[in-house]
């Protein structure tokens, strides 16, 4: 498993951008923010993201095609088998939920059907508590 200390400069820069961001960022937004560091091609960003995702530092939000830093302890990465996200459509805030029990239950169910999983995505779209309170 990749530790933070093993990340390359480029990977660290991408990770730091995501950690500083208030919401998910697209690869192109990342590229724009990293041009001053010599990033020129989307491929450089995608390569860094790929490693960061595999190492568990970053998650890809499928429904937004954007990326967020893992909200777990950033000192050590541990990829979770099953992570759920609640994404606010109003303010873009993302909450991350990971529960080994829920993951095990879902794994067991999928395994019992003989299904072979490539990836699993759990994303809730809607309105966060803050925005719901404002609207109400
Ligand atoms: Zn995470
Ligand atoms: Zn919100």
C-alpha cells in the first residue's frame, strides 16, 4: 500500500489541492489550479489521481465525474471496500460514510449471487441539512 511519504511531488500536489477544496473538483479544475506547478496535460492529473485513488487518499464521485480527498485520517491511507457519499446539489458539499459492517453485508450479498464486482458506487444526491434549513 502506498503511504503518503511515498507519493511523488505531483501526486502530493493533486492531493493537497483536493484537501484544500471545499467540494469536489474535476480533473480539469485541478489541471487549471496546477498549471503553475508545471502540469500541462490532463493525463498528468489523471495519472496522479489514479494512484491516489488506488492508495485510498482520493475518491472519484461517479455522478459528478469529480474527485474528493478521503475524509478519513490523512496520515495513513486505507482503501475502503464500500464507501457511500451524500452529495448536496445546492452547495456541492460531500459527506463520506464508510462502515465495515455495511460493506461486509453488501459484499456477502453480491458474492451469494455469483456476481463478479468491478466497482461499487453508492452516491446519494439531494440537499444537505444546512441547505435544507435555508430553504425551509
Ligand atoms: Zn474515504
Ligand atoms: Zn448544501
